[in-house]
C-alpha cells in the first residue's frame, strides 16, 4: 500500500480538478495491481493528510471510483477494492476458468437442472429437429461466495447427456464427453432487473445488469449451447483489445 501511495502526485497548477487527478491516479494504481480485490484503500483523512488536500477533495475522488464500481464502501469498516471479472470478448473462456484466472474461488448454486422441450426460438437457434429434448440448466454463479451472475443455459440432451451430471464447469463436462465448445457468438446488452432477477442477483429491483447471450458451437459446426447470463455490473465488465 505504501508503494502505491508514493506514486500519487497532484498538481494544483493543472486545469484538471484535484479530485479528478486523484481519482484517475487511484484508478491507474488499482488497474496496475498495486491494490488487489478486497484490499482496503486509505481513508479520506489519510489521503488528505498525505497529499495536502481537503477531506472533501479526497471524498469526491473516492465517490468517482464508487460510481464506476471500482471500489465499495462498507459502513464502519472503510473503503475496499471491489472484485471485478474482466472478460475478453475476443477469447472463448468458461466462467469457471475466468474466475480461477483472476484468483477467485468459483462455485455454483444450482436452481434447476431438468430435461425440457425447447421453445421456438431455442429450437431455431440450436437447429433442433422436432421432438429433440433439451437440458435446461439454471444457476447462480459465485465468486468467493458472492453472487456475481444468474445463468440460464439450454443444450441438446444429445450433446450434454443427463443434466444432473453437470456439477461445476459446463465446458469441462462437455469436453469430457468429447463435445468441446470451440467457438461462440456472444451478444451483450443491458437490461433492468425485474423483481425475481433482482432477488436472485441480490440487487435492487430495476438495477441495470449486463445480459450476455452466448451461442456455442462444437467442432462439427453444430450449435450446442445457448446460454443467457445476467451479470452484476458492480462485479463484471468486458474488455476488447483493438489494434491498428
């Protein structure tokens, strides 16, 4: 923490307000890994004394980071770096793999695992023939026991087999069956949580969530997975790398 604090340099001669300078430098330090998820940030008073600014200026800087979900305030405990799952849109990664790469402990809380008949859109997207059943999987995705997403998947039973056999990673289960997902189309949009979705995601009704719809394909080109994931925006974001 001390090394991160030493990097903070504010310049009152710049046209950029001091609180914005501080917010940007704190954000850069967090993104550089100088503070990790769950670490406590210095208090408003400590920042003010260290940098020779008012506590109001320090508070406004922290408010900026709270507004973008980078930090969280815990009443009576302080300000902490929020867990964030930064997923590349250019690489096919399972949720379990993503969490493990970021140092979190992944787990799932199953809501249902059943065989069902597909709805018209599901049948069309998966290219199913009439009478072909699907496995419908619905679960909460957790990082270190915190709900970060609500996930709903449907797959042909011919691909996934018994839905109750899926225990943790769906992609690992499919790979073990020789039906590895090798590519996917992914669509990202924003939705407001209705009462049921808000209860499951542990957010306020009406709060914005990221809706990620993934259509996955196996090596022979068959559509094998249709998953809709509702992600909490305070824990989850996406990254796209652009090159010239």
